[in-house]
């Protein structure tokens, strides 16, 4: 059924089950013929449609993708390994009845889910890499338990882990409103569960607002309220997004699992009892990271895409969460935003090891001499970029040298203050280097400062020379520049153009480090 491109379809759209996928039917044409093949048999595969046998008349079927656009029917058949003569899935009576019953119960919840899905949010962690186009490489951690929660009942351990995880996400992401993937529990009989899983969303959005000024108990009450909402509204029909234009236009929602981070509560056996197979019993509710918690014993494990999240970062997350939960157990009334989540070793590494930035350098040389040494090493390398233009080390040094020789000729001596008032530009860097090379001490004058403030600086520093561009001259004003030598850096024919491009002799000028 199609109500038109811009109109919602509250009833449902026809679909076809292809192996483990559900594909929307865009158009169906009933033919004036009936083959002798069994219903569901593929009679023909064409570029844009298939011909399929039914119990009465043959039909031509066209398909659409999650965005509503037509898809290549021949490529679709190839992707699912289907050929002429193969049969499509035919529902049994019990399967059809179970799916119909479940969809009828969920239909009354659609307005709730439409509203929540329309506010889709994608939660990202700083640990995630940006290689979203890389091939997915799923990995599951071993089963774990937090020793700090050992005295709690299993269901309490489960709740503490989930609430602690949400607090951690708010802390580490800087987001107070979180939206995660959640795997609902559906009352579906075993014979129909596989087919129903395609017709009903296996992952729904959990929405939580975490106030970091609250204590753990207040955050827990917020989470329990959300749990009650999720239990009451269960899930939604798998074609809901495709039926509502406002949702279909949100590209991420075209995926079965659009949320990067998810939570799954296992209400059956623990992962240990299920066996050691890496993918045994997994239902991922996050497309990068899923926290799976077992309500029977309070154990947990992670499922993550290691092309986006490195295993060592999953271990870091576990340590952070363990530290947070330990602090909650020790002092549950403290604001959750003030809980220390860093283990001692990581805190020491971040605050001490990474801040050990001391490095040996030739301290007997001036800053401009170190720059000149780099010029000799790589004269053609880019030293400065501004508004699309570039200057290499050699050219920048030559410009600064000509101006430096000119300043020396004007009488600049070691430690003599020289003002510079220019906009951010290549000329600013040239001017600063030239003052240093001449032995002067530059006095920065920000053209954005009020005129009175600039006059005060000039009065206190008393420079004999000021380097300025048009903006600098306008900011300083004629009164402030009276009695001060002015070097116009934007002059069309600068007076220093004929000066040598060689480095001034620092030792001859009496320059040296302090």
C-alpha cells in the first residue's frame, strides 16, 4: 500500500523475506497467466523486477530500499544467492498468526515511537575512531563481574551496572541527554521468532537525561522510569520508518541498528553457560559498542567493532566503570559528576607522564638563531600559511633579514623596545622576526584594543619605533604616533627592499641568550 511520497502510511507496506532480510515491495502487477510452478517460485529475474508464481496468477514484483527508492532486482537476487526456480519464504499458519498478533499489539504504541525516533541522537565516545567505512570486525570480551558489587543481589548488580554505565556515558561524552539502542523482550513463540524478528524492530531507542549534580539514587530513579516506559511500549513494526516520510528522511534510521552504543539485558543463561563461542546468543543493540548484562548473576560482557573501537580502549572503559561503581558503593550520596573515574595509574600517566615535556635544546642560542638553523635544514619547506598563501622558510627568513638590516640602520640596539601593531598576517611574522634579529624587544600592540589602552602601552614602553600596517595606524591614531618613528609594513616600495637578505651577525650585535 502506498499513500504517496509525502504522506504517512499507518497501515503497513508489503514485504518479502529474503533469507535473513526483509525487503519492501514497491509495486506489484498481477499477470493474466498462471504457471504450473509452486507458489513463491522465481519464474524470472529482470533488472528492475522479479516474476513470481502464486497459487492463482503470476505476478511481477518491484522492490524499494530503506529510502523508498527502487533497487536493482537482479543485484538483489545475486546478493541473496537466489536464482530462477528457487522459492521465496512462505509463512505457515502459526507464523502468520503470531506475527499478526504481535503487530496488532504494537500498533497502539506507534505514536510514542514516532515521536522518540523523530528526535534521533547519535552518541559518540572519544575512544571511537572515525573509520566508519572500514570493514566491520566484531569481537566479544570475556564475561566479567565487578568485585565492588559482589555483596548485592544479582538483579541489583545488573541495575547498578546499567545506571553506572549511563552516568559514565554522560561524563565521558559531555552530553546530558543520551539516546542508546535497547533490545526489548518480546513474547514470541519459538516457531515464529525468526520471522517476527524481521517484522518487529529488535533494537529501540532508550532515552535518558542524566543530571550530574544528582546522587546515584536520583539517577537510578530516572533510569527505572525509562525501564517502565520501555517495558510498556515494547517495540514497533520494522517498516515504521519506511512508512513515515519524516522518519525516512533521517538517514541513520534506515539501518536496523542506528545507535552507536547499546544495552542488552540477557534474562536467560549467562554467556558462560551459553558456551565459549564468540557469537553465541549475541544480540547487538549498538553498531559500535554493546554492553550485555545478565540479570541472573549480574555478569557482563562487551560486544564491539574493533575497526572502530580498539580492545585496549574497551579495557580502559571497563576500568573506568569499575572505579565509578566502587566510588558509588563507598559514598552513594555524592553527586555523580564529581566521582573520580580514573584509576590511579591512568591519572598518573595523564597528569605526570604526558606533561613531562622537557627536551634538551641549544639554550646558548637565541630564538631567531634556532629559526635560522631550520632555514638551513629545509629552506623550501612551508613555514607559514595565511589565507591560502604560503611562505617557505627561506623566503620568510630573507624578508625578515632585509627588514632587520633596515631596523639596525635606524638605530635599533639590543633590548630596545620596538612596537608592532598589525593584523594577523605574514607581515606580522616578518616584523616579529626582524625585531628579534635586530636585537630589539618587540612590544605587541593589538589593533583591537581601545585607543586609550594603546596610548597607555606606548607611554609605558616608550618605543622609538613602531611597525604598523593600515589597521594598526588607524587603531593607534596620529596623536599616539607623534614623535615615534613609523615603519609601514604595507608600503608599496619599502625602504628596506634593497637591504641584504643575509642573516645579521648576532654576535657582532652583542646578542645572546639570557
